[in-house]
C-alpha cells in the first residue's frame, strides 16, 4: 500500500504544473504585486468552461482520485482520508452518491468550501470544481456554513479528525470548522482561488451573514483574521503533488487553473506585498507519540536565505535545519520557524501534538514486489498452492489432483507488544463453487511457524468478501483482532475447494494487507492514580480522586484533543455521547504539573 508522496521542491512543482498549461498562460503578470497582481490573475482565470452541478461527479473521476495514500483509485475525500493509516470508509466513483444520510460513511456529496448559500447557489460558482470538492455527506452537513478556523474546544469530531467547535484563531470568536493538517494548505489555496476568480462579485455574496468571512471588498476579499489563517495554512502545508495533479485535471475539465498552486509565492505577494522566490517547501511533522523520536528536516527555497527557530519546546533541538528530540509528556507544543533574507521575512508556525500512544503499522504489504521474508504457504491437499505474482497472492484450484486445502500465513506477531490490533486487506474471486466454501481468515496462538497448520488450533475471523464470481476487488473492512496474551500469533488465509473442476473450485486473490495496533511499549507515563469508570463506556465516564487535579483533557488516537476542562473538585462526570466509538486517552494534570494518562474505550 503506497503512502502519500512527499512534497517536491517548489521549482520542480512549478515546472511540472506548467507542462499542462498553455504557453504564456500567465502573461501580463510580470512585475505586478499586491491586488494589481490579483486583478491580473482574475482576468486570466475568469470565463472558464461551465459545467452543470451534476457533472461534478464525472469531474471527480479525474480530479479527486486516491493515487497517493491507499493508492486504490477510490474518491479522495479530505474529510475522511486518513493519511497515515486505514481510512474509516471509502467511496467509489459514480456510486455512493447522497441522497439521505444519517451517519459518516453513508454516502458522499459535493462540498462548497465557500458555502453556496452565500451566493444563492448561482452559476458558475455552484459547479466550479476548483473549490467544490467531494465530501462525506455527514461531515459536510456538520461543517454547515461555518468558516474555516482553528478549533479551541471541539463540539464534534469526524472519524479522520476534522472537527467543529469554538474558534481559537485570533480575531474571531464564533464556531469554525478545522480540517486535518494534511489538507489545510490545499483548502487555503482553494479559498484564495475563490476570492480571486470571483472578485468582481464578492460584494453581493451576503457579507451580512455572521458566518461569512468576506469583508465586502473586491481586493482583500476576506476579513483580516481569515486571511491570516489562510496564509498560515498555506505556509504550514506547502503544495503537494496531489494538488498539482488536481490542478492539471481541473484545467482539463473547465479550462482554468488555480494560480496559487502553480505559483505559491504569489500568495504572500498578493496579500502582504511580499514578492520573493523565498518560501518553505516542506510540510511540518505535527503528530508524535510520547517517548518516540521526533524529526523534521526543514526545506525551503531562496538564495542567501537564513533559517532560524524562534520558538520550540525544550525537548527539541534545532541543528543543520532539522528539529529533533523525544517528548516525555503529552500535550500541544508550538513551533515557529523564521526564514529571512536581506529584504523579506517569512514564518512557518505550527503545533506538535504529542499523544500518549498511537496506532503503529505492524504489517504494510502491497505485494509490489512480492515479500521475500515473513510470508509462507503450506499445501495440505492438492498439487495447488498460494503463489505471489502480478502484485498479489493468488490460489487457483482448478484441475487439481484432489480438492484443495491451502494456507497463506502472515508473519508471526507478538501480541504482548500490541493491543487493539486492526487488520484490513483486499480480496478478489472468480468462478463459483456450488458448495460455496469460502476463503477463511483464521488465527492461532499455538502454531509454531512450520508444519501442517491443521495439526494446531485455529479460530475464525469475519471479514467482508466479494460475491461469487464477481471478479471485483473488495475491501475486507476493519477486522478487529482480539487482545491476545501471546508472543507468537499467526494469521492465515485458508482456502478449501469441494472439488477440482468447474463448479467445484475457484480462484482467489489477496492484496494490500495492512495491520496496525496500539503499541503498548510506547507509553512510559500511563499510570492510574485517578479512578475512571465505567470502561468501556457508552454515554458518560465518571472520574474520581481529583482533589489535586487542575486540568482534564481527552485525546483520540490521532493525538487530537476532543475535550478539556479546568476545575477544582473531587469528582466529575463527562458526557462522551458525541464521541465516535474507539480508544481514547484521559490526561489529568495536577497542581504540581504532574501528568497522568488513563485509557478508556467509547463503545
């Protein structure tokens, strides 16, 4: 399974993006700065080919395809994508469209990053693919028409960590919506495109609405607090290959471009008058597990520029343009990097979230190339066997000497090291066995790693399998492993057929095996001085023995804070009905600065 590509150097990005644009596309911008440059860009990108609102779903087949994370061709939805692990759900292009929905994962629709209610769903804004993106219906509804911002206290959090709540960004005190760090720069540049492409119409886009961040002008476009936020996100999350590819696809779809992806340096040139080829080209590392090493190698462009670190936590060191260190306590830590030359100064400000523990990758195998260690096969019956080729493992039982009984075994896992292990994979099948034996997913704690698996004890696990003869890759969904007290657990795919000919044997393929788990050994400061119950919990948790405690906060497994309270009492009941099911960490801090962490499960 392929992970997202790292951001390339900006000079390379610009060269690649220009290969898809007409020569001279940005003629007339030379020497311009500030809002004069913005107006020149408006004149270049206005008058694009307008498509219908329904056509957006067809456009998304080229603009929003996951070729960067799971690399599975599904819809790339910024509100559900998990950049470092298994997505909570996935969408198929030209399917799963919303009508009705109640929960996350029900369907996806079209999200106007600048809400369409502010311009009465008028054309061409309503179908402009540069800022109308695919989104889970539930998350889209929870975002509503609230402006983007940074959340201080979350009232709701999505399964990928996007959240809604009170604004902590300076200059605004209302409710805001905050996407995950991975896509903050993407969204910022889309929002800046909007006030450039439609600058002559902005004054009519209902600036009286309290959630509308427009300032009523055709120049700056947004209120200053919102511009400050978007510029911060732009610097924090530089242009990625995914954005370049999306910009090129959108250009092919409607024949105009987002200039702030082609020329990221124009963002500061337009809104701050800082026109330079000096800027950051790397994205900060913002999440780390306590006790693990943190490292962020800062990259930038600019001849003669000097990089310094103006603010950082004490556990970090800054040397040779790299921040590194090991956090000892969980919490949020601010970092400020300063890039300067003789005329200009730029900052990259961000926050490192240190979580008590996280889900780590145990197995990540996409069979490209075929694994050379760890995986093994065993043939109990027939002259057939599991074979790895063409980027997957497969078994074909047709015309075997006897009915097949064949095993594909994963590497041994030490479950004393991991808890809450989750497994996912893809399967594919062809033909049909009339007696319908299914491919089985099984695990054993007594299999020694060699010999006939049938001689040992195996338990079955449930997973989502494709229908007979579908010849369609199907995700297993998240398979939750039981917490096992064993340092030698084997997981296997066991295929059996009822015969050797047509109607009695099938073909099965297995690919994209991903296993993640909670690393027990990564936590050095989990102690249980406070009393927390019930655990697991449904709608509330009760916490006692808090006489010396001054602060309580709750974090999810992504290290994101979902609750916080300052108080002085011995007992508190916390409503957790709005939290998604899963593992959480309760952090308590006492009046002497000592930190305790307790785990609990919301079910």
